[in-house]
C-alpha cells in the first residue's frame, strides 16, 4: 500500500475515499474491467492505465522485482521505459495513511501498557 509501483494500483489507491481532505470528488478509474471470457493480449490493465505504453497492448509484462517481498508486472519498471512518477495527490494520500498507521500503532501500544 505504501510503495505501489503499478499505475493501475495508483488508480485503485486514488479511488479510495479520503476523509482527511476537503475534496468531495471521488477518483474513478476510466473504462471497464476486461472481459475474462475473451483472451487479453498484452497487459489486461492497459486500457484503464493512463500511463500504458505501446508494448502494453502487445505483450504481457513480466514480474519485475522491486524488493525481496515486492514484485510488479508493469513495463514501466523496465530499464528502457520512461520514468513516470506516482501522482503527487497519491503521494500525499499515502503520507496521510502512514501518519495514521503510526498514530494507531502508538495508541494501541499505549492501551496495552
């Protein structure tokens, strides 16, 4: 949740309601989920990914290792891909989530004594 690498995951996290802002708008991911009855060529998330590359529509991306416990299937992690940063609004939302998780952890530790 705190270090998403796939743009579709960025969209999913951006679509979560955020009670800590004054913004009433809820982000929506464009398009529709793929029809799983039809074979998908390339990355199934490409039509709903504003950062999709041409290769996404031709080839399914491999799993790229991000850390010992984190892999992501996005061509944007290929060494020759353009470098795309996570949207700033999502970075702020994740920062708020981290602060809330830290605060919750402290309150829980305090309650346990």
